[in-house]
């Protein structure tokens, strides 16, 4: 006689089945995680490029009110400070009225300021609060190694003249709260970026933003040679001019 009380089939997974499922999940995660991170970094890179385009638009508006001169840079200047040589505040703060008088980036959530690259903030770069430089090298050289403002009419090749761009890091603590980072005394981007997939975003004098890749030429390396900017800038270096 067959018993009416047959053993029930268990609905639980066996240990081997669980291990197989976990292994599959780990493999899928390993495959998709790089793509997910790459997509996140692409979004941050696009936001950085947007920041630089807005900075470029503000620079052009500034130049219309200042005898065609872009903001002048000086030494290491705090957000509310004044350079003792140039007599000017940081170039970022000079643009304030043209971008809605922004708050000091160090008091904002990381990556939310127009002057903060979201990628450098995410990568914990030391310069994350003020993470763009001003390309005033050409005017500095033309003025006889003095702080000066770049003048639009003297730019001979706008599509190649650098106005601003990403800073990868700063080699000393002095520059951490410098809201006037520039490239006329030293090249601030001679360290390879840990973000933007190794590239940096550059704003050019015709308003376009493009990535620059790390280059090695002979014994030198970097994203660009700051002295090369002077080849696109002809004329007398103009000091800062008020309206």
C-alpha cells in the first residue's frame, strides 16, 4: 500500500546553487562596473566642459566692459583677496557679476561651483575648490614678465589660444586656497590627471572647449607648453584696463 504522506520537495536552494548564482552576479558586476564608472566619468567630463564654456562666456562679457581685456591674473590670491603687485582680486572673482556673483567654492558642496571641476572633486584632487587655471602666459610675456591681461585683438589664432582649463593638482599647500590659479609663473598642469580618463578640458579663445591629451616631447611632458601660447599673441602686453 502506498503511503498518502509523501515527502515534500524542498523549495530552498542548495549551497552549490547559491554559490553558482553568487559567482554569476560577481562576474556580471565585474563586467558592468567599468562601463558604469566610465559613464559616470563621461557625465562629469561633460559638466566640466559646460563649466568652462560658461566661464568663457563670462570672460567675453567682461572683455566688453574692460577695453577688450580678459581678467588679469596675479600671484596666489584668496577668493576675497587682492594681489599686492597687480592690485586686482582673483580672476574668478573678477567674473562674479557676469555669472551671478557666485559663492566662494570652498563653502559649497563639492563639484557644484562653476569654478570646480566635478571630476577633480570626485578624484579628491588637492585643488578641488578652485580647479581651473587662467591662461595669461602670453600677456605676461608680452608685458615683459609682468602680470597683464590678455587682450582679444592681439590674439592671432583664437582656436589655439588657451584661455582656461583643468588643473590636475598643485605641488604645494600654498596654492590650495588660491582662487587665481594661472600658468604665467609655472605650469600648473605638469602632473598627469587622475580624471577625465587622463585628459583635461581646455577653453580656447574662440569659445570652444576640447580635451587635451598627455604629450611627451623629448625630455618634456605635459598637456601643453605654456610658452607656445605666445606664438598666437602678437603686440604689446597690456596691463589691466578699466572702462
